[in-house]
C-alpha cells in the first residue's frame, strides 16, 4: 500500500491543498485516488468527520468525489483534497462549480486507451473556459490572444501560464507502456447522424470551441501544456506510482498555494 507520509493529523495547522483529478470515465481515477489516500473509497455519499483526521480519507459525492489525505512536504503538514470530477456528461453543466481555488491538476489517462489521452485536451480546455470565455480570459490589451501570458487569475489561466502545476498520470501502467510524450489531438464531435441515432449531445467544451473565435488558439496552448507537463506512471490496483514525481508535484502545489492570492 502506498504510504502518504502522513503528518500529525492537525487539520487546523496544516496547509490545505485543492487538487483536481480530471479524465474520462473508466480510466481508473477513483482507484488511483483511493491508493493515494491509502484506504478504500467510501461510496454512496457517506461523509466521515474530518476533525482529528490522521492518515485516512473522507469522501462524499456531489457530482464529484472529494477525498482527503494527509502528507508532509518539506517538513510541513499538508492536507490534500483530491476532487475526482465525474466523467459523465450528466454532470457536464455543473462541473465548473468544482474548478475554483485549485492548487494543482492531475490529468489521468489509461495507457491502454489512446482516446483517453487525447481526451485530456477537452478536460483541460473545459477547465480553462467554463468559468470565463476565452475572449475575456486571454484577450490582450494590444489585441490578439495572449494564451502564453494566461491573463487574469482564473484557474485555467494560471495553468496555461505555468503557475498552477499540472501532472499527467499514465494510469494502469501494468497493461501497456506509457505513450511517448507528445501533444494530444483534440477529439472531434461525432457526425450529426450518429448523435441523432445515439441521442448523445456534444460535450459542452466542443460547443464552446466551435462558437468562440479564440477557442482554437486556446486549445492549441492547452495541447502544448499537456505535452510539456511532467508524467507519472501509476497503477491504482497494485498501489504503484512514481513516488519522486508525486512528491515533486505536491511541493509545486504547496509553493503555488503559498504564493497565490485568490479573489
């Protein structure tokens, strides 16, 4: 079992981090989060009291699952909230309510499912644009889109600017080798006839990408960020991960948390 190097369990004095866990359904996010927290997940919306929490985890379901783990980073007690956002389209229109005040992002894909890697571009694009449209986030005073600068203090803008850390997780690494590092190719919308026959709607981020003139330029930067982000191999079922990469990510999240000021 993975050892989170829990601290003394003092919630009041610990640094509290909020880390999003994004990725398609069935890539193993829930098992990964359970492994990181060092315990089995609690299902069906059960809530556990956080007072005096030590090295365990509490979780409840509100369109996403929130798990809490205790760790020590550079001698500091840290409480890490892992917000496992549901991959179902059922929650697509309320997901943006979970995106505020983040300190880091885990982008999880299944190494045996190439589509799940390319889908990460849609998840990060949604994070960048669901709170504010690309035109208001990235339009510079001099004219043109400033996706490099990540204008503003929105969660997505800070990720694109390289200030808020992002970590790509190659999950289920026992099934196949991780993909060679390259930029993902954004998925395209299914043909209209297929959507009509299946009754499935287009993902909201696809509609935003189509409707917003600045969308393609923001998506280009999103794919660059994913291609440049560090990658961690993991396998939640056998409790394996690259511990040094995980610890480095936590340190970056702590540093970002301590230097940022949210509105």
